[in-house]
C-alpha cells in the first residue's frame, strides 16, 4: 500500500509539473514565432554522375536551377583549359521543381569544366569538373 501511494503521488506531481510547464509555454511565446521566415533564394546545384569518363562515354549532370522559374530552358556550356565558355548543342527544360537531369557525351580529352545557363546566358549551375581520357 505504501508503494502504491508513492507511485500515485509521483504521477500527480508529474501531471502538475507538466501542466505548469505547458501553461508557461503558452503564456510566454517567443517574439520570433510571430515573424514570418524570410524566404532565401533556392540554391543552384549541379553534380556529374561520373568525374572521369572515356571520350564519347555517356554520363549525366543533375541538379536544381534555383535562380530560374520552373520550365525554363537551360543549355550546357563547356570551358576547356583557359578558354572561353562555349555553348554546346545540349539543352532541356527544367521540371516543375526547377530540376534538370541531362545526358552528356564529351569528345574533347582533358579537363572539361561544365555549367548550365538559362536563356539569358546567366549561370544557373555551379561549375562541374569532368576529366575525359
């Protein structure tokens, strides 16, 4: 009997402590809870399925074009060692979540830097390094 009284007493103490804690939480909300969160611009991503490929071996570049609206056309650009960005004949529209998944085949051996740009020739993705052997 004495043990059941202790258990019952501990249960009541836990309920009272829990309800007091809940009342305190409701009575003093944090001021940041009422402010809407600032929406940060979506980050752009790009990743090649393979970093080292043979000439004309197919691989994919996947990512999110956070700086352009869904359904925008993105085009692949290539930069060889020290050269200017060259537009390649590979493009596609982003899906409803501004994501792309492009199949790529490169024939120029060596270190290739790739990126995707939108129709206004602004960079959409970070640079992806691929080595062709």
